[in-house]
């Protein structure tokens, strides 16, 4: 299974509580922090909710 690298690019100030909790669950705290996760439907759904705050790269 492939992995994805998720990087926080914009501040979470002004995001909803739900979006902030999603960022925390993905392990993203500060701007430019990154985390690597397996590409699975639950993770992709979480990324979709915060796609305006993060950038996503595929890792082989």
C-alpha cells in the first residue's frame, strides 16, 4: 500500500473545531509540520476535510 506525506501549509487559526481536531489527529501542529500515513479511506477522508490547509504528496 502506498503512503502519503501530509504537510500543514496554512495556519489553523480560524478553522473550525472539527478541522482543528482533524489536524491534531493527523499529527499536525505547527505550520510546515509533516506526517506520513498509509493511504487508506479514513485518512483520505480526513485530508479531504482540511485540503485547503495542507499539501499532500504520494510516497512510493
